[in-house]
C-alpha cells in the first residue's frame, strides 16, 4: 500500500458567531429580569460603549435608556450574583483588546 502524504494545512481564523445583541428600546428593556447582573451597551457599529455591573438590570437599563443620547442601539446582559467580579472581567478583557476603556466607563479608568 502506498503511503499517503499529506501537506501541511493552513488553519484559518474561525468565523466567530455574531454578538447576540438586543435592540435597546423600552419594549425590550421592559422584559429584562430585575436581578443583579452585567450589561453591555453597543452602538450601531457593533462597538461596546459601556460595561456595567448592577444590582437590578432592568432598573439600570431603564435609567440608561432615559438618559441615552442615542449612542447605544443594542445591548447584551447576563444575570449573575457576582456582578462586580464579572464587570471587572469584561472591562479587563475590553481594555486588553482595545487599549482603552469603553467611553461609558471613563470614570473607572483610574482603577484599571
């Protein structure tokens, strides 16, 4: 039997799944649970503009929506009891990838 020779394969960068973004509207925020967690606000260029850990996701998102200047078009959230730790993880990851804090988190820049 002849030995089959294989050439080196190049491994391409995998296609990542798209962000699971929710439109940032009063209707979608109204169904967010009123539990502790972390949310991310995202602009129309799919860029994260704020990361916040809060005791009440729905309440804080409603405040953000009321005070929004229209920059945030989408959001993501995750429920977690340890929301401050998760917020720190997400902020550190963002800082490593982008070299700066999200615009909505500038007040925390001195901590990182």
